[in-house]
């Protein structure tokens, strides 16, 4: 599928890649916003060890990372290597890269890797301080779709990595002018209608790309069937990101029924208005 938009972000990444300094760059944002697709587009012509975090034992994840590194660093001895922890794996594998061109190391869905190995941010900090920051041929990208985890464990003041990032990308939805490039089958009014419904989230816009449907047909098919992706998405997102999904779903349901003042919304959700403000701020942060 043709890559659309993100011109500013790609230029930003290329500038860091072309620099003479080591780079530590977190990329984060809500699910479906296109973080992995952006990374794929950026790394396609560059030496890169790409690892997608999963919910599995640390030993298996390290093994998969090592296997991904073999064709990049071109060291077959890694086939028989067994590393006791992430620090040993990352240190040993990156030390094999001797070329002047930057090696990219991408750890995508970092929250799942760190779930199995909570010490990972501290290990990354130790490697950055002792070795990586002195190497101009290394670019580390830490990508996560759990916004709370990334802001707390990677970017926050209590994170071992605090103050060490070169920059960061908080990836938001596509702006309207880029989003409509994904909707060539609709006229301008219907393009605006789709954008009003799902914003600039690429994964949602893709659901409206099938030709031969009116906007009304697409809305009926995509939102009104419990078998469809978009119908289940709100519950999925709330359960993945939040500790109290039922509370947030109640707030959103009340807001969806009618125009409502903050004070009345708090009363209907059985919350103090000050407490409600915190919940609303979290929802805004999650997009």
C-alpha cells in the first residue's frame, strides 16, 4: 500500500540519521496511528535490527532479537549465542557493527518487552551512558503504543532514561489534507464526513477505502455490526490503556448522549467535578 503523509516526521528522522552523533529517539502515540508504518518507511533502505515486542518470556524475545540481528551484522556465530539478559544481548550485538554508516536498532511495542523484563529501561540507560552515546554510528528507536508506559517509563522524570533522549516523536493523527489522500473514492463533502467520524487515524481511514459504497453504506457496515473492527475498537482501546475502563466508558457514553455541562456530567457519573477533570484529561491525552 502506498505510504501517505508524514513528510515532516520522515525529514526529522533523516536529519537525525545523517548526524554525526549517536541518537536515542522514542516514538510513541495511540494505537492505530501509524507508528510502525512510519518506521517501516524510514528504515527500508538502511541497515536495521527491527524487533517487535511480544507477550512472551524474555528468553524467547532475546532469541528472536538475536535472529533478527544475524543478517544485519553478518555474524553467523550469533546462531549459537545465548545471552542471559537484554543488556548482554544488546551490548554484544551492537559491538559487532564496525561500519561508519549508522546502524538502526528499533524496539517496537516496547511495553510488551518491558512487561517481561521490567529492568530493561535501566539496562538501556546503562548501555547509553557507558557506550552508545559515544558512538556516531548508532541510532536507537524505542517505540510504544501504550502512551502511559512511554510517558512514565521512557520519558518521565522517574525513568532511568530521563534526559537522555536526543528528541522524541509523539505521533498524532494525519492532518486533513493528508488523510483525504487515503479517500480518493469520495467527493470532498464525504471526505470531510469520514474525517469527522474517525479523524486522521490511518487504520480507521483504511476501512473506508473499499470502492462502490456510499458514505451511508460504509457507516452502516463499519459501525453497526458487532463483527466489524470499528464497532469493537472503543472497548479494546479502553481495556488496553486504562486501569478503570468501565469508568471511562461510562463517561464517554454520557457525553455521547447529549451536550452536557461538566458539573452535570460529574453528577451523572457519580464523580466529584475535580476528579472528573483528571479522567477527561487522560482521555484527551489518549486522543
